[in-house]
C-alpha cells in the first residue's frame, strides 16, 4: 500500500486528505517487474476512486 497526504499552508499533514493505493498481482513486461493492478481510495472515507489494470499486452521496440 502507498498512502499520499496533502499539507496545509504551514506544511502540516492533514491525515484526512489525499489518497491511498493498493497494489496486487505482478507481471513481467520486457524483463521489468510491474504491479498488475492498482486500486485507488480516498483516505478520509475509504471511498473507491478507480482501478488501473492491464487491458492488453504492450510491446516496446
């Protein structure tokens, strides 16, 4: 899990702000290990924001 917070004008962290990201799965893409699925949520109320998941195999040249 990665958690991100926002700060106010005095650089104090607001724990109810920002988002967190849950990582699951692993895939190898051109010899690079990469997280397969990343889901995003609000810190404040755990509201689901969305998901980033592979839809096709990418090929680099």
